C-alpha cells in the first residue's frame, strides 16, 4: 500500500506544494515592512554639466566635480534577510531619520526639501565667493514635518508649505510661527496665509502665491508644554503639529538650474557650491583633477557632516577621482573605506575647500562676469 500511494501524479504534487509554499512565504515576508532602512553605495555624478545659468558668462570647459549619493531603502523581512549577505551597507532606524510622530511617507518630501535648501545655500555661497553681495531676507516658516492626526494634518498642510502669517500677524521665521501658536488657548480657530508647495515626481519644488488655510489649535500634553527656539524657552498652550525651518529669500543676479532629478538630502551642498564657482570662473578650479565631494553647505559657507560616508567612499572608489573632499569629522570613516590612491581631505568651510583645491594645482577664483556689473 505504501508503494501504491506513490503514484506519478501524487509524487509530482509534493514538490509543487513546496514551491507554492515557498512563493507564499517569500511574498508574505516581502510585505512585512520593518522600521529599519539600509544605506548602500550609490553613484558619483559630475555636477557642472547639470548646471544652467542665464545672463552670466560660464566656463565652456568646466572641471569634473562629482556629488556622491547613496541609496536609502526601507527593509522588509525578506530584503533584510538578503541584505545579510551583502557588503558595504549601513542600517539606520526610522527614529534616526524622522521625528517621533512624523509618518514615513513624508521622508521623500523631506529629502527633496533638503536638496532645495542645499541648492539655495550653494548659489548664495558661490556668488559670495565670486564677489557678489547677496542679501538674505526672512520670508516665513517652511514646514519640515507634519505630525500624524494633528490640526495641520487635518487641514492639508504638507512638507514644504510656507507659513507667512497667522491671524494677520506676519510670520518671518520658524520661531515666530511657534510663538504665534503657542500663546493661543487650545481649540482656537486660526486663519493662516500659506504658500502651498508642489513637489514634482522628480523632486523639483515650486510654490504658489499665499492662500488662506483654516485650522483649529489642539491642547498640548504636559511634555509639550514648553519648547525652545533661538535659545529662548517658550511656554505653549496649544499647537498645530508641525516642525519648521526659517524661510529665506535671496535675490540673485542670475537664474540657476541644477538638475538633481530624484536625488534628495542636503549632502550635495558643497559639491554644488564648488561646481557653481567653477562654472562661473575662468581657468580650472581643481587643476584639472577629477574630484568627488560630499558635505552640506549653509548660507554662510560652513560645511556640515553627512550620512553614509562609508558607502559614498565605496562609490567614489569606483570612479577616476583622485581626491574625495568630506567634512572634517568624517575623514576617518572615509579613509577606512577608500581604495589605494584615493586621497581623503577634510574641510569645515567653503574657504578651506578652495584652499585645498589651490593646493592641488587649482587656479584662484577669477569671475567671468564682474560682480560690479550685476544687479544685487
């Protein structure tokens, strides 16, 4: 009877059942999302060809200055299991990427906003290094996160929207938005003028004119009863549920376009700044040496640290770059992951980076368009 049970038909059915079970298991594991993300090496992209400038003269033979990106992916159980067999990766938790209470679906918008900020800082810092006087003007408070189930979420506020007034009182920066809301009793109806943002699928941001948005404040918990801004402790009676940053406008002598399609985050700031200077200068800023760069840039020429330096160094090692400029605090990590012959150089400011480039044979800055002839 035992032999009779193993007919060809029933014999073939067993592996089929196993295959179906395995497929179902993989499908289930691939839909079980984790709160962990993985950073893996990305690509090194030459920046000067991505830059378009109107009204100013540009260098027809710019240097090779590369920004370096990484891939950030949320893991499911299946991809986590597979990742254990891969090299050159870094794990980060959702709490390292987002404030508690901010949903994960805002991560892309935050990254594109950070890239927009990096472009603005690069343009301002590059023009100042070239000799222009670039004024900075407070423009409002830009939303960097919207908390789940908050008044702002219910009112349709999104990452990138800019508050310019609350109940007819102008909002000039993030602190003034906090102060305008904090003093109001809970359940107060407010009318805010907000410039709504549009973020394209490729990550380009554009803003509409200000429109009226109506919200009702919510009561704070004991742990939310105070906040700090600019070193000042602010007592809070209510909140609307947003985090924000200072909005700044900066009149420029030209219109710049930097094509960073699908790339988010702030770490290309220094690379874009150096590329803009190179594009608007005579001669070679790098001494014709191909270089890679990673580091944030603020509006005052300071270089900040970035994430995924080990993975970025692996990406750079696959290129022909001779030098990799990184924030000073991350030199050790970069050197530990660099291929032989790739020189790692740390900097803390734009001026330091420019001195480094002169030290490897680059020319001093010579603007192709005199700053005196441009309207500031």
